[in-house]
C-alpha cells in the first residue's frame, strides 16, 4: 500500500537525475527505506546488495554506528554556521586531517558541496591564479576525451562525454581535449597507447604555450567514461609534463579518492603531486553532501595580495564547510583507521580480479577493466569485431534490471556494467555480488539478445 503511494508520488512529483524520464514513468522504481552495511531495504522489506555504493560514494556501509553517532552528536552542538566571516570547530579539524592525508604539498582546503562544485572551484582558482600573477591569457584548460568532472557549466566545459556534454556546447568555455588512453580501443600496444595520448597532450602544451592554465584529469581511472583504466605510468608522465611546461595540474579524485583504487588517493600510486585536488563522493563515507578542493601553498599565496587589488577569490556557497558534513567526514576517516579499511582491500581486489577473469571469457563480454575496488565489464554484440550493441536496446540497463530481481543493485554506464561495492563489503557479500553478475551475463544475457 505505502509502496504504491510512494511510487505514484515519485512519478508525479520527481524529476530524476541522469534519467530518461519517459522510461522511468513506465517502470516500477524500488522505494528505498533504509540501509544496513552493504544492503539497501525497500519499503516492502526486500533487501538488495548496493553494488554501486549509492553511486560510488558509500565506503563503510550504510547506517554505520560510528558515523551515525558523530552526526547525531554534531547535531546536538550545531548543524551549520557560515564560513563567511566565521571559523568553525569541525571545518578546522577536518581541514587539518585532509592536509595530512592528501598526497604532495596540498596545504589549503576550500569546502563546497559536490564533486561538480569542487571542480568548478579548481577551474576558477587555476584561472585566477594566473591572472593574479599577471598572465591574462592563460585561460585554456586541457582535459581528456571521455572525461567526466560533474554537471555545472565549468565542469561540463572540461567534460568529454558526448552524450552528457555535447548539447551544452554553446554554453561552455572552450577546452582542448587530448585522447583518453584506452588500450582496448587503441590499435597498438598499451605503451604505444600511453605514448600517443602523452604526445597529444605535449603538442597541445606547445601549441597553446602561453594560454594553458591547467591540465584537468581523473587520475588512474576515468570513471564515468566506463571505468577506463589508464596504462601504468600515464598519470606520472602527465604530472611531469605539467611541471615541465609550467602549468597547473588539477587531479579530480572525486571518484578515485578515499580508497577506491586501493590506496587512499589514486595520485599516490604514481607519486603524482597535483597543484589542486578535488574531493567529494567518498569524503563523508557517502553520508552527507560535502566536497573539498585542496591547493598547494604556491597557489594559495597569489591570492594574498591587498583586498582592493582584486586578487581575492570571490566564490562560495551558503553551506560551505557544513558542520554535520565535516563531522561525518572526520568519523569516516576514523573508521578507516579503526577497521583498517585499506589493509583489508587486497583480498577483495583479488577476488574481483578472479571473477573478472572468468567473466571476460563469456560470450558478449568485451573489455574487462579493474583498478582496486572499481571495475567495468563491457558488453559487446560482436566480441571479435569489438562491436557495441545498438545503444537504443539498453542492454546494460536491461541486464541490471534482471540483477535487481536477484537482489543486486547495479547501475551501468551505457553497456558497461559497473562494479563498485562499498569498500567495507564482506568477502561473502562480494562473492554473492560477483556470482550474480557472472550468472546474469552467462544465462540471462543470451535470452535478452
Ligand atoms: C561523480 C564525479 C563528479 C561529480 O560529482 P557530483 O558530486 O556528482 O557533482 C566529478 N568528477 C568525477 C571524477 C566524478 O566521478
């Protein structure tokens, strides 16, 4: 009874993100009521394994007592006070922690509320950094094709996924795009693929020598592109190019940050030291919207001139540095320590790898990609020809719908199945998730096709 009502209200009153609403209105959405650990429960009491970590942000599971307690205790002090003109206990404590744990020389934390705003801020900072130094022409950004940095206009401007970004072209500023190093789709070896992308970046740096403000990239993995895992050494080399050509490097760790790739941050794996880093999704363990853009002192310092010289960064959001968000983030970092979240990953990562090896041999499975606790399984109509299914058939969505009936929630990126469970998932639950995926591809896909 209740469920039907909620479904009706949803269909009547809600416009869902990233959703073709015509299809939505003809479907029957699950209505989620609560969560425990890696599981979601709907209003009918059925449970589902949260195989996408509620869109890649949940880390320690739902309803974690430590994060819950931190949020409740913060609420009993204060939920929010402005950072415009005031400091706060929680934002100060979290900033200190973030500076401690992030790679390289990042020393300053600018808070906001979502991944998109964290990138928006990085872009505006990079632009104004050069302006403050007297370089008026440095407003070009180099990004990778198929990159995703969020949905505000600045983030869209450096986004390279046609289906999301192309129609907004007239509203965006112009960026230059280098190829995404995607070995499976490249005619050549992995090394040649990496070198090709690097050469293109370098040639853009040469061509637009005095105009480039920054290179913006997702380190190690381009998530929304379909979990494209970059060849080893690519990130390190891009960081090297940024240094050599004297442009800023912005690392968008919104998806990769907080353990997702197996280390706390993806940049660590290739000793990349970005000038600016963007954090959001996993920052609060997936509990409260909060984001942070961190910069080096070198970037920060050029904003320190007298206020009347227009070097101030005039940007901010009402809920910047929200105390509940910061409390949740601090609690999430504590859970990382207490539960040794990172130390427990290797076994889980190996289990995913093991299953993926079998899955990759199945009919209709093309490229299979994994970095740590994020993986993508590409479904193809014709495996030898590497030919995709017609996208209008929505094979990925149909297959995920089958998995939902078996108690697993996945959300595909087109015809790439995305495997992104909470880091804290147990080995048993992970095995359940992977076996459902394997079985559904093996048995159900043939029937659908
Ligand atoms: C999800 C994502 C964003 C956008 O984050 P939102 O919180 O959804 O605005 C930005 N960059 C990357 C790499 C992402 O995966």
